[in-house]
């Protein structure tokens, strides 16, 4: 996992210290790949923790900052890029380990100006979005994760 640094921060495996924004951007690229491949398996989801570990191991960029302090930055970038590319909201595949629900921010699931949704509405939208992810992956020939 590279060399942890004193305090909190972001670094490459070779010890190069990185600004948080650089780490988030690299992780977002990797997260989008992970989620698009995951969608090749109908019904598949990934927890926030699993995705956090996957993006760190897949990029060689690590942190000792707690996951809740940065995963939203990564998922915002994933949602924005998917929207620009005309892809489904891959972020709907990311769920809480405790209960399998999407986060309250439901990144990529809200329309402009929409605020927080009631739990049931949020989960309904997430399920519709997941089905769109699975269809997109099937149509584009995405391969399941190894």
C-alpha cells in the first residue's frame, strides 16, 4: 500500500505526495472503469469501502484520510463524467455495506435543483438507474471484473 505518511494525506506508492484533487481525479477515472465493468454482472453492486480499496490499489495512489472524507469527491466526478458521456449513473451501483442502500446524496440520481429524497424514492431511482447500468454494459460488451 505504499508508505503511509505522518498525519493525513495522499501519496503514490513511490512516496510522492499528491494534492487531494489529483488523487480524487485519478481515483474517479479508475472508479468509472470499475463500475462499468461491474455492471456487466446483472444485479452486481459494490460497497463504498470495496470501491475505495479498488481505486487505491488500481491506481497506486493511497491515503490515510477516512473514506467518508473523500469518496463523495470521487463519486461526484464519476457522475459528472458519466453524464457528459451519455452513460448511465454508475454511482447507483455503490451501496452501504450495512444495508445495501445508496447514499443520501444519491449522486447522479437527482435532477437539477432537486434536494434530498425520501428513502423509498431514492432507492426506487437507484434501482431504475442500476438497470440502466446493466443494460448499457450489456449493449457495449463490458466485461465482468476478474
